[in-house]
């Protein structure tokens, strides 16, 4: 039987990791373009609220279902189909200039971006090895930051172009998704998933083949990492999502600076985030990982605490942006992705991460409904609450992962040599 050529893991990492780029670009584009559409094609504030809420809920549902489908049907089938959905959805958002078509386009994009993330990360981790797995997963996190930066740069150019500007924002996501789709056709199915599927069909009693149901997340050695990761990612994401969705609102209504000034500061701080993402890639596969997680955690807590302590002055906001650039690079989504890949076996890997992401996104969606009211009622109390929530999430991550490094791949590596005969 001929061996199927396995592509370079860094190539798999870039092509699959573009899911993170598309995720951030789609969210930022949606927020900007809908405001443009309000002034150009006449969608209402209520319709914008519905579309924005639908996107968050669809991403959560997509992560939940896509992660499960990736374990049941295979990584490749899911991550090709999701790219097709994003291409179709963004075309509807660009050219379907009425509310029903915008609703359908938003649903397709949300479901697909949510479903793609856990499956793509599983593909990356299973193509890598213990020496480079964390680095390549960290690359996907850096691509998420790049997606934000590129989209902000495009919106700064086309934001005043009316309807055409909104269409360009969506078509940027469409074009990138189409290119990624073509590149993904060259990536074969995950070797580890093929081995696990074969063992499952033959009834071989291995951990990777037999540990594949939701109930496995709620018992044995997988329960604690599942709970810890859910708490860690949900609680840290609540604060991060507040800054992402309501950053302009806080800058104008609480701090008292203009949107343009806030955007400029954000762009100036992007190199800080990129630097610490690169630094994270350098240390994540070494014993120094947890030391720098603690440093990042302290920076993250300080980044949220500095605002109420200094009473939301412009200097406090600038300091917060810097500290969060450090904290998010070392102790947020990147390390969550690495821990999630290492904590669960092949047939449970994308299921677990999809469920973790879904819980976090749904919780953020609920908080987003009341955030403006809470900020108006008292930003100091609200931010002290965020500091408490973030601290709990970070402590949960530390408690679970500060000891001996978990690595389910160690138990699965021995079977890799048998994959050449599997189709």
C-alpha cells in the first residue's frame, strides 16, 4: 500500500489556522458594515441588534455542532464545507441587500466560523509533534490578531465609501475564504483521526477509539480539564469580549475620548500584541510555559484593574491596552487552544473544544445584552466585577495545568506508523 504524502505541519498550521483570521475578520467586518448599511440601505437599529445577536449565537451553535462533526465524520470534510458556507454567506452579506438575505448570510457565516475553529485546531495539533505543536497553534492565535488589524486597516480606508465600503469588507472575508478553501483541498485527513476511526470500526479497545461521547467529558480524567478550560475561557472571554464589542462605547461614554483617538491607540498597540504572540510561540513548548502564563495572568488582571483604580482617565485606558496586549498574548486564547489539544484524545478533541468555545460565546452574548446598562449605572463596579471574574478564570487554569503537563498525544503516537494503509 502506498504511503500518502503528509504535508509539512507548518503548512497545515497556516492553512488551517486561517480559520482564526477569518473568525476575527468576519466579526469586525460585520460590526462595521452593518452600521454602514443602516445609513445606506435603511436597515433599522432593531435589525442590526438581531443580526449582531444572531452572529454570536450562530458561532456558539457552530462550535458546538462542528466540533462534534469533526470527531464523527473527520476533520477534512468539515473544514472544507465550512469554507464553502463562509464564501456563500459573505456573498449574501455583500449583495443580498435586504434583511432576510442578510439574516441568512449572517447565519451561514456564524455557523461556519464557529464550526471551523475546533476542527481546524484539531487538524493542526494532530499534524504537529511535541516539539512544535504549541508553536503552530500559537501561530493560529497570531493570525486572529492579524485578521483584526487587516480588517481595521481596510475599514479605515473604505469606511466612508458608503454601501461599496461595506461590500468590500465582506468581500475581503469572501476572497480569503475562497483562497483558504483551495489550499485546504491539498490537506489530507488527519492521520491520528484515521487510526482512531479504524480502531473504532474494528472494536479495538484503545483510549482514542473508545473515548468519543459527551459523557466521557463528565467523568474520569477528562472531567477536571473540561471544567477548568470552560471556566478559564468563559471568564477571561467575558472581559475580552466587553473590550472588543464595547471598546468604542467605553472610550467615548466613559473615558471621554473620540472614536478616532481610541482606534489610533488600538492600532499603535497591535505590535505589542503581535510581539507577545510571537514570544508565546517561542516559549510554549518549553518548561517555561507556566511561568510566563503567570506573568501574563498578572498583566491581564492589572489591565482591567487599572481603569477603575485610575478612574477611567485616558492614561488609564492607554495603560490598560498595553497590559492587555501582554496578558492576552501569554495567558488567554493561545494557551487555551494548546491545553485543549493536549487534554483530550482524538475522537473527543474537537468535540471538547467546540463545547468549550460554545459555552464561552453564549455567555458573552448574554452579557453583551446588558453591558451598556451596567456601564451607565456604574463603570467602576462593573470593571471590579470583571477583574473578579477574570481572576477566577485564570486561577482555574493555573490550578488544573500548573503541575505535570498533560499530553494525550503521548498515548497515541505509537500508532502513527500504521496510518499509511488507511483510506
